[in-house]
C-alpha cells in the first residue's frame, strides 16, 4: 500500500484525466443508450495489448541480464522490479488504459452525439491552404501511387503497434520516474483533448466523404482499415444499440499526428540517442504525409494535431516536475546486487 500511495503522486493529473474521461464516457453512453466496450485492435483488446507490451519490455530488460550474469531470471526480476517500481508501472498503465478506452467510446458515440459534420468547410479550408488544389492529389502526383502507397500504409498502420510499444518503453526502460510519468500524462492529455476536438469540430475525413481522389491507389492495409471503419460507422448508424463494434471515424484533430509528435518531442527533450531522435522525426513527417495521402485527415487536422501534441508535452512536463520537485526522480530504486555485483 505504501508503494502504491507513493506511485500516485507523479500520476496525479493522468489519473484525474482518466477518471474524468471515464465519467464523461459513461454519461454519454447512458444518454444514447450505448454499451461501453473495450476496443479491439490487431493484437486483441487493449487490456491484453498494453500489459503484453509492458511484459515484453520487462523481459527484454531482464533476460539478457540474467543470461549475461548466469543467474536465474526471477532473481534479476526481483532486483530490477521491486514493489515500488511495479506500483509505478501499474498506476501509469491504469491511467493510460482508462483514458484510452474512454477516448475510444467517446469517439464511438460521435455518429449519434454529433451527426452534423463540418467536412465541407474543412475541404474548402484545405483547398485554400493548398492554393486551390487538393492536397491528396498533389501528393499522389508528387510521390506516385505505387510503392509509396505501400510504404506510407506501413507507416500509418505501424502506429497501432507504436502506441503500446512506446508506452512499454516509457514505463519500463526510462531511468527516471518523471520521464515515464511525463509521457503517460502527455498521452492521456492527447486522448482526452483529442476526443474533445472531435465534439467541437465533428468531421469524417476526406476519404469518407469523397472517395474518387483515392480510387487510383492500390489496395493496402490503410485502405482496408478505412473500409472497415466506414463499415463500423454504418453498423452503428443502422443499429446503434445492437452493433457489436465501436464507430472509429473522426477527423479533427489528427491523433496519429499528435501522438507521434508527442513521442518525438519527449525523445528530443530528454536527449535520447541521435538515431532515435531522428527516426522519430522522420516517423512524424511520414505519418503526416500518410494522413493526407490516404485522405484520413485534412491539413487543418494535422496542424491541430501538432498543436495538441505540443500542448500535451509542455503541460505533462510541468505537472510531473512540479509534483516531484522534492526528490531525485528515479524509477530504479537502489537495490541490493546479486552475488555482490551490480546490475549492468
């Protein structure tokens, strides 16, 4: 209990966001008589994906150390992951999970709660920002519609794996408490503010309102995902109370952009190795390109995503630092070494 209590402090805002968003999601579900669901993904429900990612990160940390030192895995596990550290991991994972599930359910209620969409206005804004052109068509002409489509599709779909993996890295591999708490808090802010943006500026996205500019693209994972989400939305609209899926179509703001931008900013500000930082910035640029290329988002959606991500990073850092100013924030507490040798 003492370890759990100390773990609550750095995650104060994240837990508040999780609790608040859960309450709002329940209220919205009751208002429209919708069930609350755990969102499935390519690797199963979120309550399986997220702990699995954390477990993999723990094993990748522990197993090589055990093999190198020729000691039992359970011994290194006890040394590296005592009650204090596991409490931090548990609280961070819980805050993230509740915020994410609340976000998905709030997003799923959009077809009923916000039926009037603003895609016409966003399309006009898109063309104005692109000097009278369609941004997606410009990208198709510039980048082509062959190999580029498959590369950008892999980037876009890769986001689904990036989220749980980056969460596991932040909670398990970060050497300081505030980095893990900072990242989780920023992610929770992304989910909550992203859901709010959907309700303030309800939209579907270019490909869902006008598919003709994208018919020349080859079938990819991104196009199949778009078809699946469009079908889910139709199921919810047709039978809101009987559909066994969550509607997942929403445009403004782009959470793909905000989440990747958040991760890149955190990586940059904590001075991760240069190859990691540059890889993250490339991932952000490719993600932004993919959102426009496949018609998932308007230019304004991506710009809003950048702003949302930057805001989440700044607020997350300030809040977690303020909570922990009285101590050196270390995730790995000093522990007795195994057989008299320090863990490398």
